[in-house]
C-alpha cells in the first residue's frame, strides 16, 4: 500500500505531505482547493503523461514522491530491483520531476528509470477509477482475467492444467507444420548431413588424436638424433663392451675400494652409502634409456609419412566442422540426433499427426471444462454485481457477464468474455464504459471491485467522483461499499459527500489559502473533532453550525455501526 505522498509546486499545492494508512482514506475540501492535484501527483508517480502547465506559478519544476510498503516477495519489488532499484525491507520509493521545458525524470528506488517502468509498476500498485481515467476492466482480456480470478483456486488449477496441455499440442502442431512446409529443405539437409556423417564415420576421429599425432610426428622426425643421443648416454652409463669403463662400473669400483678399508675408519661408511645410492640411481637411468630406445624402435607402427597423412585428414575435418577436434566430435554426436529429427518419412509424419490429434482432443476437453466453469462463475458474478448496483441507486441496472464459445483454442481456452451493462430494465446491453455517466461508471466499477475484492491482489484503489449524482440513503450505501472494499485493500476516495466521508478510517482535508498575489493549498489530517466539523461543513456549508454538527455526529454513528 502507499504510505506517504510528498508534493512540491504542483498546481495550487506549494508543499504538502500526505500520510496514508490501511483501510479507507477520504480526501475532502472545497471546490478548487486542490483535491485533483493530489490525484495528478499520484498519476505522475504511476507513469501518466506530464504537463508543464501543472507546475506552480513561479516554480522551475514540480516534484512528487511516493513511498509504498509491500511484501518483500512481490512482483513489483522483483521488477524494480531487476531494473537497478534499491529496496529495503519492502519499502519502494517512486519519484517524478517535471521541469518548465516539459522534460520529465523518473526515479525508482534511488535510481533513474524510464517513465514506462513507472507505468508498468503502477498497473500493479494502484487502480484508479475516475471520470478522466481508462477503466481497469475495459478490455476483453482484462474482463476474462477478472472472471477467472473470481472463479477461484479450483478454476486456477484447471486453467494451469489446460495451459500445459495447450502448449504440448501447439509444440507438436508446429513440428508437424514445419515438416510439411519444409519437407524439401529437410530432405536436402538430411542428405547433406548423412554424407557428412558417413565421411566422419570412415575417418573415425578419436578424442585428442590430433595432439597425440603431433607429438608422434615430432618424435619420428627426429628419431635418428634421439636414438644417437639416447645410445651415447646409455653407453656412458652401462657399456656393453667387455673392457669398457662406464659410470656404473667406476662408481662400483669406488664403493668396493672404500668397503675394503671401512673397518679401519668408520668415517668412510657415509661415503659408501652415498656411492651405493648413486649406483642405484645410475642403474635406474640406464634402464629408462634402454626402454626409451626400445620404444623408438617400436613406436606406433606408423611411418612418418603415414602420420603426416592422418594429420592432414584430421585438419581437413577440423576446418570443415568447427575449428577443433572436439567440435568435430560434437558435430558427429549432434548430427545423429538432428538426423532423427529430420526424418520426413510418411511413417514419421503419420506418427506425429496421430500425436497432434490426441493432444488437441485432450486440450479441447479441458477447454470445455473451463467454459462450463466460467459460465457458472459468470452467472454468480452477474448476480452479485447487480445486487450491488441496486444498493448504489442504480436499480434496474444489470450486469451481464457473457461467456461465448470460440472456434479456436487459445492459451486461455476457447472463450471470449464480455461485461455488458443493461442500464435499466429492457435496455439494450452495452459494453461497460459506454452509455454511462462518469459517476455511474465509477459506481459500476465500485460494485465490480467490491465483488472481485476477495480474489483480487491489487493493493490500492483510488476513486474520484464516485459519488456524483447520488445522495441521502444511497450515499450511505456507497460509503458502506467503500468501507467493505477497504477491508481487502487500501482505498482512497475523493468525495463531496459527508455520508461517504463518515466511513473513513483516515480523513484528509485539502484547504486553500488566497492572498493578493499568492494562492496555496495544504493538506491536514483530521482528528475526531475536526472530522465532525468537516462533515458539518460538507452537510450545510457551516462547520460551526450546531445542527450540522449534530447531523455529522449522527452520520459518524451510523457509519460506525455499519462498519
């Protein structure tokens, strides 16, 4: 809900801070005091078009700021944070500045943002009903959504089941259409893919084979140099000649010479151990070189020319299919799957046709259940709203919620939904919003919102001119309905009727001060005494009239008992 609204230099309002609370808040004041500027300020925060002409005379710009308190897990907060806004403990701050040159700037959670984002968030934060506003339920889609919400949780579960079934059918149908439409192209792609896969099957590349062949080629290219070097090293360590001296033999002689005299000086024992370790290490190196020479002789069984030819074949495949051997292997793997997808044989097409038919029948059966459920809910919604209209001085008016079966399945079923108003008994039903005055339209929307409140999730409703053309007992009924709606959501009402204002949980009065060259409006939060005085003024024009005060007190008592 909205908790606070700050306004600077907007119309007749120089500076004002409005604090809002849960329940029903009313704004009252004399004509021209600036009540509409409060709604204009809210409109700016909700992304409406700005008008430099609304800037207070003598000011360079107008600025408005609103503070909302929302659940931490909320779509509005998620969207704002996604756009870079800072939101702490569910508190969202929206701001808007409009300069004399017509330029407008929006700030959401301390970060500059497009005006369009304000509109997007505003649709979920506030619903405004007034003579100059587009009504929330004007479009057929919005009316269908409202009816579906009214239908309840069981209907929502059925709708979710249908939407899954519908998507499965659409996906299969699109696949079938693609096969039929692009059959020639699919056959051509399949033929090219089969040729490539046959080529790769014969090539039979192995993971990391290109690197292994590169190493092998390097060794084969320098085999003679490697063999000579390894042979010389091996000969120096362990000569095969009968009378040759090698490193292992010489180290052995040194060790034996010391062993012969170690008994005469134990200090030589340490050197003997070192020589024994050196001899062991030299033996290990000699054995390793011997094995290396043997591997050079065996290698892979391939000649250097054969290795280079294989590398050339792999390079050709790498250039053709992806730039690396891993890409070639991936192409080979994915190509097999794609070949199955491209199967355009008559048997494959027939199989998909059967699947599409079965999925369509399943979706159609669920769509029929949706239609039946919608029609039951539509009848109930019509009756409840019509009853509300009767209480709001629109006796004879009747809301008709029409659900018509369509010929095609859509993402929401097969129905079209229309809200039609029969203005009086026997009148031609017309779409809501046509043929009704502004005040009547506001009352129609109030009746709808009261009935839909139990299933709606809009946090704040604002009504302007909802009391136009009513008075007396009807006005009291109007106040009751607004109070009833405020139990489900925050409700803010601009009103001229004391009978409506008497039901307020919070009462704000807009007052205007005029001087020779200065006009300003202020907003006051009324306490109990001030509420009574304001209701007396609204009843008689005289806030200090005792008779008017008595009537105001009686109204407050009636409202209190009704709530």
